């Protein structure tokens, strides 16, 4: 079972901050709080960890700017509020992160972006590139254009899906509560805080309730659902109070604060388990002896130079089987190039990909993290 202290080594972290914290309970942006969270995120980023920030608050900030006292119910009013509020939210983040020598990037997503395979891969590639550049992505749901069919429903879910998308080590959900309690503490002051639990603990569902702030769409129940969703890719979740001093650095240091929800597998093992369970590869790659040996003995990525033949029609991100010269499956994985492109670059070193295709997405045909041995 994982322990909190292990996450002092977490290298990729998703931090989600809710509306009630960001907007000071509906009184406009909480710039004092935002400045503190930005300082903590910057310190963690500059220490070498990769941070993605999932930020609520655009609708709530828009409501404040427009003078609305209650959250609108109609979709077009919600979209209008999001459009107005997003401006102030992004301006605030950019100016505050710049004080710490960091750039930010605004990333607005809808459910379609993570359910459509091509757009999923594009979003993943963009976010990974931003992290490589040392940029802090500030992610929000694209409320301006999202309708009910393509909504995530709440930013807790969005944060979990971002954790899945990038195989994050840790998801930190900051809320106005200290964590998950055994019972509602507003009704029972003696209720105890759940310090640590397996995400599969059946009793957790009995402990949660809905949102009472009226600002966000979430509540503790959505945070638990998000933690369960994040755990599918092996990501652990910490739910903690964003008003606690130095909260982000403290939870990442492994302090016993908030509620720590433990997944049953590591991120890499979860991905390998998923790949192994996919029954219908969309194509086959035949490999030379050298490539087969490297995959089996060294656990390295598959490069184009090791491929001798391509069968089937598949696109970027599809599952393909890797076969030896006798037609025996030795591995399977998610391919970085479509079938036609793979045919052009097979038997060639990775340095020739750009010359042959006119661009390069990845130097590997299949990255080792997206490959499992048969």
C-alpha cells in the first residue's frame, strides 16, 4: 500500500482549485489566496516537478463582474458568464506566475477533446510539450461552447481526466473542507476526518454529500468520484483545505493533512494492464530480430528502424500488435504514426522521420510506456 511520504518524489502533479476558494465565496477573485497558491505551485515547479493547474472560477468570476447574485440556470447565461469571467481569471494567473519567472498557458477542454482519439492525443502532446517547456498549463472546462452533451459536469472530473491523460502521479483537490469526513461535520461536529483510505473502500460512498456553496457544480461526492476515476491510471488523490497555510507544498511533502485516497496500482502498471486487456489490435507490425530482442530483454521503445512490414489500416494512437518473423505476437502498444506513415518510415532511423514525413511527432514508433509484452 502506498504511503503519503512516497509522494515527496511525485514528478507530475495535477492541482485543482475550486470556485469557493478562488472567488472568496462569490465576492470576486480571491487574489490574496491565488497569490499564495501560485507561489507554492511555482516553488514546486522550480524544484523540478511538473504541475498542471485545473482552475474553476470562470463562471463565478463572471457572475461577480456582471453583478449576478445567483448562478444562472440557462446554458447561454452560463456561457456568457464563463466568457466574461475567464478573462479575469487568466489575467490574474499570468501576472502572478510571471512574478515567479514562469509562463502560463490557457487550455480549455470539452468532453469531446478527451473522448475523440485524435483530439485526445493532440491534447496530450500539447500538454506534454508545455510541461517540457517549463510552462504551467491552466486548464478549465470550455464553458463558453460546451453544451450538456459534451460537459464534464464539474472540474473535479476534468482534473481526474487530465490526470488520466498524462499518467499523473498525484491529484491534489483543494476545497473549503479539510477533507473527507466519516459524517457531515456541519451536522455532526464530532465526525472524524478520514486520513487515509483505499479508493476501493466501500464505506467511502456512505460518507459524501453534495455542494452547499451554490458556486461550483461539485461537492464531496464529485471529489470521491474524481479520485476513483484518477485511480484507473494509478493516480493517488489528496483532498485538502486550500485555506491551510502552505497547503500545496505540505501535501506534496507527505504531511498528514487532508484525506489521502490510494489507488490499487501504479500509473505505469495501470496503463500496461489496460493495454494487455485490449483484444482487437487494428494492425500488425513485423519486427526484425534486433527489435524483438530489444523489446524482450531491455524493455525499450520500438523505433521505426526495427519494423520490416506493416499490415492493416490504423491511425495514430491505435492499438497494434508487434510480431516476430514467425508471426508470433511479442508485444502490443499504441502507435504514434498511422499505417501509411509507418510504411514510409519503417526500416529508417528516427532522425529521418521529419525528412520522410515533413514533420515529427515522436522519435519512437511505440513508446515503452505505451507498450506491453505478450
